[in-house]
């Protein structure tokens, strides 16, 4: 419920909710564009990676919006403009199943095409991979989860859909419902989003206490500060320190002592693309983007290595990976 308050603050007037049908608002032409440009409308921070995704084998289906969340899950977003639209849950489940095997390497061309179409960007595969890796708030991220999440977004939801969604959540399927309500205020339309499932009052449909404690514990680890932030702010590495690309190298690459390809320098910066400086070109990179580039450039076929967690590959002068250094510090100081 929304109220408009007068300029002198003495009157409150209720604004009556409208409907998308009555306002001549359509799914693809309007709602999809609003969600695409403002994904926070769905109640969380998402990176949109494709719109109208239709690259399904032997199918003419078209997924409304495909995104990645902060922990590296694909998110299937199904849009409907009214509660009368049936089978939204079934459609979304089918789409989630069809993208569940998607890897970062497979996703990259679609993300590159999306950024070019809507933002005019000419991203290389490496830059696109770097953007996705940097968006995910987990240094352990190297590949997309094989359990995509689902968000249903509509003006309303039938009892059949809400019952199905609650049952799916009880079965550990991560599916949510976001209600978006339109209001007409003078000559403008105001959209009010609200996450209606999961509901605080529907705890009986959620997983038991033991599982919730496990999820909380796992989430705490996933959302820990980024490795480079831990290292720099706690003086575990310093500006100018040398690091070496030595751990868990792909089969086509073997570490060579003294070869500048495997050498970089800590810059002391905490931006998204300037944590290390490469000896070869004296340019600054994110630690994962530099590992990704070296793996790709040295491959005989220039094959995209997919998602790369650079902190696991780069080591200090003692041979300890940056990831290990940060983990040991957290274990001893938390």
C-alpha cells in the first residue's frame, strides 16, 4: 500500500494499485527492460549475462533473463505480467535444467554479445571472464554451479504456483517469487517490488535447523573478503613483492625458473584490474585475469581455460599460494 503526502505534510492520499494489463504494459517490451537495466528490482545484486536466451539444443524455447549471482550461480529469471499466466514455474524449471551444464567458457560468447548490444562494449573473452570472476564475491570461484537458481517475477502468483514453489524450496530447489506491483501516480508509473517467497512467516516450509546452520557457515566463508584485500590490508604482502605462476598449471604449461612469463609484482592496489603488474608487458591486471591470459596465450590452440582463480595459482617466494596465505591468516585471527 502506498500513500502520497501533501507538500505541507497534513494530508495522506492513498495511491490505488493498477495492473500491467490496464496500463498496457508488456513482458518483453517493458518489464524485461526494467529488470535488465535494474536487476536490483529482484531484491539482490545480479549480473545480467543474456536476454532472450534461445540457444537450447532441439528447442525453440526462449529464456527471458539469464544472470549470475554473487556466489557463482546462474539465475534463471522468468517474467510474467499477471498471475493468470500459468506454467511459469514449469517453464523456469525446464530452463534451469537446460542451462545447468553451462560452463564459464560456454557462457562467455553470450555475455560478450549482450554487453556489445546493450552497452556498445567490445569485450575480449578475457575481459568478459574477468568481469564475471570479479563480480562473484568468492575467491574460490572457478566455475559456475550446476544448480541454477530460479526467480519468478510477476504482478501476482496463483495459489498453484506458490504451493509448487514452497514445495520445491522444501526439496532444496532455490526458487523465489518477486511480486512487482504497478501504481499510476499522475502521469508516471511507480513500480513496487517485493520478495514474497521465501516468506519470513513460512518457516515451516524451509529446511531444518541443522541444514540452516550449515548454509550459514558455508555462506560466511563464501562472503569473506577477497584474498588480495586480506593480504594487502594485513601486510601479508607488500607493494613490489614478486609472485610466481607456479601452482596447478594446465597440462600444456610447465614452470620455468627465470622466465618472465611466470613472474609478476604486487602493486599494492585494490581495484578490480590492477592488483599485479606483469613482467612481460609492464601492464596491470587482476590476479585471475593475468593467469587466464597466460593459460590461454600459451595453449597450442589458444583455448579458453574458462574460469580461473588466480590466487590458487600464484605463489610467493616461499612457494605458498596467495589463497593459502590468506586462509591461514583468517584461521589464526578469527
